[in-house]
């Protein structure tokens, strides 16, 4: 007699849980020249912040918007936290204060090719005062995720990187530690995933195609300053400031002939001393010409049509320590 097989009941497939949409703000902090702007540009996929080997390049909180299918992160590129030597330096630290207010996570950049130093310890102390509660045993409980991003890993051997990660793990109680080389685009996807995982559930805040909060004037001013940083390297006065005075479109002119059918972008470049003007202009205006040529396509893209870039070099004596001049220049 054959044994009757038990009857199999039909299975009902369980639909997968929908992936929650996450959104929020991430403050990107670190000492000057640790790769904050380079990382943000790499994550966004285009240049929105000046990336330079010169310290204190970033002078304002630039917000880059990273949108994926299931998340939107606003990356706030802050000036490097440092001991201010001028009124401008103090204003930059004030920008950092504003940037750290109401963020959902902090990305603390630590370069793999440098020792953890007093500047890093000062930043950690600052972050603890803003975002942590000290427990009875002396450890800290973070109110928001603190992600260590170990930059410039292409400059280390495998063993050197392992030792650096151990050192950083002992430096603070980080939520996550992610190594990356933004220049080589090595491990960028993991940085993106970790930041998304540490965002709260929330709605999309900006249109998917928007990549920055900056106005066209601000973006062009930063591009011009960045171009001179690259063009002049060590010759460039640190006291360079750039302001876009106006963007005039052909339709703003009754005849349209004055602009040759192009938008007219008028830019003022400020230095602190008369002797610095020739450095910016160059022999036969060569530096102005090269910067205009380099920025032609980016500026056209920003204004949405062909544009004429009109650069004027001016002197604002001692502007870094003059409150009125700083206000005029947007600080």
C-alpha cells in the first residue's frame, strides 16, 4: 500500500518591502586642504566647489545636491576649521557654525597621508560639544551619525591603509569609517551608500536635476576664483575676492546689439594692493585671456546661452580685515 503524499498548499508570494526614501543634510568638515571640495565634486559628478591644493580655498558653505532613485542628500562644503588670523578667517569660522546647525549627519574628512594632528583634535572637540552627550564612563553618545571619510587612499600601500584605519578607529567612536580616493573615483559608491544609510526617512527636497543651491552669480564667481587659483598657483595673492556684478541678457537691452546676442557677465576681481594687479592681469593680459577661454563653456552652461565674460581687476585695500569691505564682498 503506497503512502499518500501530503498535499502541498499554494504559496502566496510576499511582496518586498518598499525601500524608504531618505533625505537630509550632511556637513562635510575637516582641516583645510583635506579634500572636502574634491569629494563633493566627485559625488555630484561635476564641479560645484573649488578644489585646490591651497589651504582655505573654500570661503562659503556651498551646498551640493546628490539625488538617487531612493535618496536625496545635501552636502554642505564648509570652509576648513582653523584658527582665524584675520576678520575674514573669523567670518569663515562663523560660516562653519551656521553650516553645522540642524544637519542630519557629519562627514569628518581625515587624510590618509597625514598624521592625526592638533587641528583634527580641535575639530573633534568642537563636534562633541555640538553633537554628543558624554556618558558616565567618559565615552560619547552622538546625537547624529558621525562618519569618518579617510581621503587620498591612493597615496598609501594596503598595509599603510590598514594601519591608518586602525588609528582612526581609535581616534573617535565613529558611526562608520569609509576610505576613498575622490581623484581616482575609488570607493565613491560606498561613500554614497554609507551617507544614504545614515540619513533619516524624508521627502525629496529639490528637483532631481538640481545639483546646487547657489545662484548663477555665486557659481560663476567661484569658478573665476578657482580658475585663477589654478592659473597662478603660488603667485596668486591669498587676498583675492571675486564678485559677479551683473548678468545682462540680450533681451534686457532694447536693441540687443550691444551684447552681440550674448549674455554679458560683468565680474570684479579684488586684490588688497596695487602691486597685486599686474599678477592677476599678466603680461599682455595673458592671465585674463586664458581664464576667459577656460571658463567659456561652463559659463555658457550656467547662464543657458552664449555669454561674454568681462573681467575687471580692482583694489580694495586691506579688505580681509575691514568689516565694510567684507560685507560688500559678500562675507
